[in-house]
């Protein structure tokens, strides 16, 4: 009995492997390569189906008898499975083998692609990831890089000047750049092949001649705010414009470096800052129609992007402005609370981060960070200052929160703080000042000068580099690293690099 069971399990394993190889042979484009195995296993389990791949390209059905409408058992070798074609007798199944099995396979592919779509892994749909916290949920990644860094899969150039990070969604990669004086959106497939590009605006009238914001992908649409305050919605498949809105109509004025914000999609809203009395603007993401503008404060837009979260059942939107940190009701834009700790700073660039009832925001130019502890007051949410610090002075490289600790850029290096107390646990230089993201228990660091990338432990005990490499480029890199689909994406000036960081051992 045990022996028969072992043989059956061995055959099942062979079946899975053969079908997985068959999908790879067919170059299934809808799935990133690292996800094919998981998606196939999901599809086979979900459909309760076992199949054996044949060199002829179709499956054979043996010993099938007509049992309708319930699925019937069929035998392939020693493997029992439930047929995906329950309405066909053996004779009819064999007669229409190619058509019926093609339908079966398409069903499995559909299930596989559905599994991927429902899986946040492999998706980095915009600025700082799915939750705007700089963290990926992926696992199975390298914990140590080989000498010289992970394998380079491909490189594309010609992106022009830009500080935009990449967005990865639906098997495509999106990024922006300034080419020949025009702000351009680029779309690539997972092999680095250009799918389309489209010019959407001229160069920003203020600040450096480079792209700023990272595209936001949602439900097959791409959203982007230009440096001149033009917020546009585009078809993510073709790049065709669907609608656009000039945020200057709301009375705001840009900072010295123009508009740099990455659009937040919250439910059916596209949210960004215009500045002024109507500082935060929420548009219908489908039509561009104005749904609400913030009230209760007047502030310049500055350079920080919005985040959305829920506290004690109350949906909130929080962002940095020229006047400091503000938090509004996500349903109507009404001010919940604010703090002027960084008001009037030379520039307020980083995006705040929320975790466990705390909002942390840090800025550069000697200002440092502030942590707010949230509380409810009837139907409103208020916040008290938990602590302030000069032990994390973050220009724009960002920070992440993991297990109650904040890890982020501090002046010329990196630091770790306790979220609730602000105590600095360590300070290290590592690759120097730069940006970061988090994945599979590790920190991915990218220096703003010289194109040096590093892999480091994410631990309150200290920062230990587990690999380092250098990529080619010129000038400063303010784009953040991105980990999605087992790949590391680094943008340096006009170049985009893609590295394989999967652990296949």
C-alpha cells in the first residue's frame, strides 16, 4: 500500500514537472518566469486535474466514460484525475482531442493567470510598492550575492534624464524619462523589449530637466503627474490617453523643483497635491472629474507623495507639504490633524510611512524626523507627537518599518530607530547615502552617487552587507530600487538594469 502510494506520488510529481516544462516551452508571456511553477500548481490543484504532456502537444484520455453533468474520473498511466471535459465520451474525446484538450489547456492557463493576478508577488504597481511602504512580500530571494552581484538579465538605455522609479504590473514594466525635452512614458515587457512609449508633456518649467514621478498602475490604467501639474490617465496596454486634468486650476503653486508627486489610487480616487487652499485633490480615477479637495489648511504641495491607511476604522490620507505633515479624511478631504515640524524647510521630499498606529516622517537639510501617535476622538482622528529625532535625517532615499524598527537613509549613510521611542539602534555608512527597499528579510540599498548597490541584513543588531555591485551611469540617482517577480530593478540616469535575485538552490 505504501509502495503504491509512493509510486502514485512520484508519477504526480513527474506530471507536474512535465506540464511546467510544457508551459515554459510555450513561452507563457502572462506569467513572470519565477511564478510559472507556482501558478501551474495552483491551476492543477484548483481544477482538480492531472495531465501528462505528450510530445504531440496534446493530452490523451484513457478509460473515460460519459458521466454528466458531474466531472468524471479518467486515468492517465497510473494517475487518476478529473477531466476538464466531462461531457465527452472516450470516443468523442479522442475524435475531438485537439479542440477539447486545447480548451482544457486554455482553462488551466486562465486559472494560472488568475492566480498571478490575485497574488501580490511580482507586482510593484507604483511608488514604494503595493502599500507605499517600500516593502515587497516576495520570498525565496538570495540572502547573499555572488562576487560582482547577481546575474544581469538585461539592460535598456535611452530613457533620458529622470529620477522615476519603475512600476511593475501585469507582466509589464513602466518608467518615465525626459527625452528631447519631452516627458515620456516607456513600457517594456519582462525581457526588456519596448512595448510602447508616449510623450505626455514638455519638460518641467522648474527644477532639473528630468522626469520625477513614478507611474501608478491600477486596473489596466496608468496614472502620472507631470512636473507642470498635468495629471493624466492612460491605457497601460497602449499608452493612449484617456483623460487629463491640470491641477493648477485648483489654485496651487509648485515648489522650486516643480511637481514631483506620484499619484495615489485610493478606491475610485486618483489623489495628488495641487497646493494652496485646495491642497490635496481627489479626482474620479475613471473620468478625471473632481470628487473633493482638502479643507482646513493651506499649504504648498512640496515633493512628498500621499499614503492611504485605516486607523480604528477611519480611512485616512496622509502626506507631507510645505507647511508640514497633514492627515485628512479619505472620504471628503477634511483635515483630521497636522503638525508643522518641517514647515519652511529647504525641501520636504520623503513620503511618510504608517505602522501600528504611528506615522513617521523624516526630511533632510538638517531637519530630521517626527513620529506621531494616532488616537480617536469621537468621529475624528487626532495625533500627538511621540518623539522627534536628528538621528535619521533623510533627504529623499526613504525608510521602511519592519517589526517595530525604522530602517532608512540618514545623512551620508543608514540608521535604525525604534518606532515607538525613537532610540537609534545603529548607524552605518555601507554604500553611502541613497535609497532603499525591503524584500525577504533583506534591505536593498542604492547609492545616489556612483551607482553602487548593496544587499544588507535587516536587523536591529546592525547592518551587514551581503553583497555589493556597481552599475554604469552618470550623475545622481534618486530612483529607488524595486524588487518584483524575483528581479531587482535599478534605474541610473538613462539606463534601466534588471537582475535575477531568485535563490534557486
